[in-house]
């Protein structure tokens, strides 16, 4: 309509602003991390006491499971703790009973024998790997007698026989090998498998009767000694 004034683009009927149009209407958000930012400087943390760090490392290790002194010493060495501080902290833990290799060895033998069926030979190797002194390990292993070891071997074989498949001679070899891996001496392993097979079936019993456990144990023992490294 003639005579009407053109809209100025301001007010309620203004069109949306286009890119580049007076962008000062919307304040820009400051970006972080620019070189011009003047954040207050955070003062560096004071250096930690080495003994405090060593105690913290030990307690974290012990929170997972009991540890031997040698295991904790190894963990401290990996973190760069000096031998002097390590010995000081571990001596103190020895005094108050936080670490006790004898108690560790007894608990390890009981747990691994009942849970995994490991024999004394395998248990001795595990204790040695964890730094337990030979005399301490022998005392703990002495609580596991030959009779208990033989009963555990027989129990392991009977459990495996329930699902074993194949000819009696093949089953015999597999079961003897299984016990050998768990650290049982050849004589204990062969007798345990022979007795279990004899009670399984007529066919297995006939095969078991042909097994000379003593002769086989002697032969296996000689092979085992020959396979050990010299020195």
C-alpha cells in the first residue's frame, strides 16, 4: 500500500540475523586452553616420602592376596624403592606380623592341595617361585603326609574316570600324565590309576591286572631323573 513506510528490520517482525550480521549481539564464549589465558599456577606437590610410598605399595599388594616377603621386595624394586628403605619397611611388617612366610606357606599348601589337588612336588615348586625359604617350605609341606597325598590322587582319578572315553590303555596313560602334571610321584600315580581302573569295569579290571605298578614306577622314575637338567 502506497505511503507505508518500509520496515526497518528491527522489532517484533525483524528477520533472523544472517551469518555476518552484527554478531556482537551474542557474546562469544571464551575458549579454554588459549595461550592468552591467565589461569593461576598450581603449585607443584611436595615430593613423597619414600617409606610412605613403600608402605602404600605393600598394602595394595596385600589387599589382593597374602604375599611373601620376597614378593613384596620384588614389587618395591620395580617401583624404584631403594633396598635400604625396602628392608626397613619389610622388617617392620615382619615384626608386627603383617607378612609371615611360614603362615603363608602353610595356607598355600592347604589351599592348593584341597582346591587343585597338587602334590608336594608341585607345591614345593610354587613356594620356591614365591621366594619362600627352603626350610620354611619343608615344614609346611610336612603337614601333607603320603597317605593324604595318595587319597587325593585316587579321588582325582575317580572324578576323571566318570567322563573318560577310550580304550583302557589310553585312559591309563592320560590319567597317569594328569597326576604327573600335578606333581605326584610315578609310583603314587600309577597305583592310583590301576586301583581305580580295577573297580571301573571287567575290561578295565583285566587291563589293570596286567599292570606291574612297581616296575612301571621304577621305569618312570628313571626317565624323570634322566630328564632333569644337570648341575
